[in-house]
C-alpha cells in the first residue's frame, strides 16, 4: 500500500497539473473525515450523492440507461502549486428494469445486485476510508495540504474511464504499486494529461486541511 501511494505521489507532479481543479479558495468546501491508519496511510470519508440526485441523471438511471461515475481527488498544498498525489474511484450503474435491481461495478469489479438507491450510494458515492496519501509523500505538515475533488458523471471519453478503471484495479492488486517501467504507468500518465472537455455532470469541491 505505501509503495503504491509513493508511486502516486511521484506521478502526480508530472501528470496531474493540467487536469486537476485549480487550487482556489473559490471551490466549495465539503465535509470530510480524515484518519491515519496504523501504517501511516491517510484515509478519507466523504460523500457526493448529489452527483446521482441530479434530475437528468436520476431519469437516466430510472430508464435503465447506464451511468458512469469517475471521482479523482488531488492532494494540494495550501500554499498553492501543483498537486502531489492522487486518489481515484469509479462506478458504473445500470437499473435492470426486468428484475428491478441495480447492477453496479466498482473500480471495474462487479458487485452483487443492489436492491435500492441507498445501496448505490453506499457503493458509489459514500466513500469510506478511501486511501489518499502517506506521510512520506507530504513534504510538510499534514495541515499544509487539502484534497480537491473532481467528480464527473458520464465523461465524454470512454477510453478515459477504461484507463482509470485499469489503473485503480492494478494499483490495488497484489503488487501494490505501479512502477515507471510498467506499460500501464505510461497509460496512466497519458490519460491524466488529457483534459476532458465535458460530461453530463461535473462537481468540484475541496476539503478542510488534513489532520496532524
């Protein structure tokens, strides 16, 4: 896990600056809970249910159309500058009109059928203990950083969603890290260097500074 997070930090400075939400006081602040686990990984719990509660998105879900959600969180210094680490989460949701259940894939992995919207929230928008970064990646005190979050619903580029899912799946696999020599690492850098033009819905927000 720690090796994976260090790989994130090393890649972020080169790959994320052009697509991440600009570090700005104009971003709305959303509540989040942070905690450090026993091995020094910072974990975050926060929610963005409103991404699926939008009327147009909710209508698509009700009609059985697939909805794809991509969350990217960028660790920014309070003083400004480029992000130094990244966390990501993806979800694909489709309502099975015949069986009246939601079919959900989280980070490319299918879950059991979900019987109601609360279950969809739990899997897709209510993130609990999402790994963010580790202490060695933070060059200064944890209080000197915050998380800026971009949530996109139905991003225009299907390839972008696919590559993010690949990265998240591989980065949490048995090896626990993606090295610069890995072919997927190059794809990860290329994807995040590309700026997505639009999506059905986009949310940008930030958290308060990290705890010590």
